[in-house]
C-alpha cells in the first residue's frame, strides 16, 4: 500500500516480475500504483522494461521504458528513465512519467528505502518504503 498525504488516500502498490533480466534481454514487469506524481487521485497500471547496461557485478546503469495507463486523465502514456548506482546503498533515478521529470536520490538499508525527490524537478518530497 502507498499513502498520499496530500490527497489523504491509500492505494495499492504492486509489481510482478514477468520476465527476469538476463544478458540478452531486459526484465519485464507489470505493476500498479497511484497515478502520476502530483495528481490528486487515480491509479496507474504499467508494463516496464529495464536493462542494466553495465552488466553483473558492476554499479547499476539501467535505462527503462514504461507503457502506462492512468485513470486520473484516462490516458495511456509512454514514460521512462534511468537508474544510476552510486554505491551499494546509494542510487539515483531520473523518472519521466510521460509528462514531468522527477529526479530522485535513494538510500537502501536492509529492506528499507529512504528517498528524496524533486517533484517536477523543483518541489522537494520524501518517500519511505519497505520490501517484504
């Protein structure tokens, strides 16, 4: 579940790995979350392809493309971005949701991730997630 304090709403957040990445093909994931960052309501459903172009054992450099349907505007969008591994625990991500760019810096500790992002490249925000 994810919580949007601005909208005062909880929404489902789920990702399913359809096809794992290997040396020749990208990973494919199917997922759902709240609609684009900054929308007051809505749910999104997406298919994402990502590939670490640096290879195993090296810091991550993984571009991704996402085909997304958002219920807020009842539209399909093409988004994408890049995950950039800085250290084992520190990661930068550039997110393009099909409308706006949102840079993010994340720190992982065990199953916890703490993130700082700039919504639309200017408005600061924070995120916390736990994996299980």
